[in-house]
């Protein structure tokens, strides 16, 4: 069986037409805002979401961290779900970069509610950190690719407006949510103060994320990006891949979602598997029965050419993406049903 790499949707290889777009990109010095391709990517993404401006950054971690830095003062508090990437996987950056503390909420597979947010807002009391920012994640990575209902996000937005809180979206996999739920980028642009989208996840570009917000916010963000060392020069080479991905790789995400559903069904038929988190997008998280650990099962799968991550003692994650073909999924399903 050929190698099937389900560790993450970050492992994708650029396609031939994507490489062609990169090779022929018009470039300039982006620290001088002179890279036509970067400018085009920023404007294209902003327009897509109906937001004023965009900023191309090297990673999703950087777009999130810049947003948090711009939106908070040292000593403020950021409200988010306990599974959030901004808390779990950004190296303590909220404290390190922004000097802010975090209020963690226990959501439902990474999704929090307006009531939870409202209850977590500190009163105007000198003892308390100032609650200033709410960060949502859609889809939720640790939540197994779960998606928000737009109505639930809008209720959170109302609480933010009422209490003078800013609302940021970690939309590393937002396009997966849009495709799965039939939502539009404009609906998100109208609701959030800032949005971070990743080009290097399901969209299949080799590098890059875009931060979206108002002109004023992005002006501040550009300064922070430079401070963080993220001001790149002829970045159009990689921005071209991002533009290509936005134009060509969004609709096809539904294929990744179908593949993930097939894997879910195969896993449910496997006697070693205790449970599978309901699959909504391209992430499949499952729990093994006692008697076999995730590390052991992942090592077994590796002998069969299947790569995945153990995300807990009994828990494994599969992520489908651009380089996972239907044939691979069928082979893997046949194998999973019996092993
Ligand atoms: C991958 C990811 C990011 C950003 O990660 P980078 O590897 O820094 O690009 C942010 N949020 C979520 C939910 C992610 O899955």
C-alpha cells in the first residue's frame, strides 16, 4: 500500500499549477508594501470576507498572536475555549507576546456559548483583569473539526458588543466550516472584528496565513508583524500559492469531508475502537478500547504505511486533505474494518 499521511492537512505538496503560479508571480519588497502578489492576496481575501484590509503572515500562529497583541493591553484577559489552539498550541504566546491572561471555558468540542462568555466577563473591579477579547475557533481542531452554527456566533457577538469586547476568529480551517455548513465568508466578515485564515491547511498552499480586519487594525498589525520578525521581502512567491489556493482549492474541501466520513464509518466497524467523535469536516478523532494504546495502534498503522498522530493516551487523529485520494481512503477503510 502506498504511504497515506493523515497526520495533518499541513503535509500537502504544492500541485503543478500552484507551482506554476509561484514561478510566474510578480514580486517586490513586501516590507515596502511593493509586492504586487502579496497586495493582491491581501486585497482578494479582504474582499472575499467584506473586510477592509488583510495582512499576509508566515503562519497561523503569527496571525493569531498579532491579533491578540493588537486587541489587548498587558494585564487584560482573553476568553476562549480550553481546547483552543491559541491557548494549547501557541507556546504560551498570549502571555509571552501580549502579556495577557486567559479565561478558559469548557465548551462542547471546542465551541463555547454566549451564556458562558457572558458569565466569564469580569466586573469592573480593580482586583480583576480587564476582559477585552473573545477568541473563537472554527472549525475546532481539538474538537475534531466541529463547526459553529452562525446563529450561535451571532449571540456571542451581541454579548461582545454589549460589554465592549472584541471578537477574533481563529479560522485556520474556516473554509472547511463554510463548505460543511453552507455559510459564506461575508457572514463571517460582518460578525468578527478580525479573522485569521490559514492557506497552508486544507487549502494546500505551502506557507502562509492572512489576518483580516479594519484598515486601522491592520495598520497596527503590520507594525507588530515587523516586531515579531514576520516582515518578508519577495513574499509574492508564496503568496501566489495562497491566491491559487483561494481560487481553486475551496470547493474541493467537500471531498476531504466525504473521505473523513468514510473513515468514520470504517472505524465504527472496528472492534478495537471505542468511539469516534462525530465527523463534521476533515478531522477524525477516535478513542481506542482499553488494551491497546494510541501509541501502539499508531505504530501498527505505520507498519501498514499509514501515518497519524496519537492525540491522547487512547486517542488518535486522522486528517484528510488534498493529497489523500479516494483510492487511498478505500484501501484504508478495508484495512481498518478488520485491524
Ligand atoms: C494550524 C492551526 C493554527 C496555525 O498554525 P500554524 O502552524 O502556525 O500555521 C491556528 N489555529 C488552528 C485551530 C490550527 O489548527
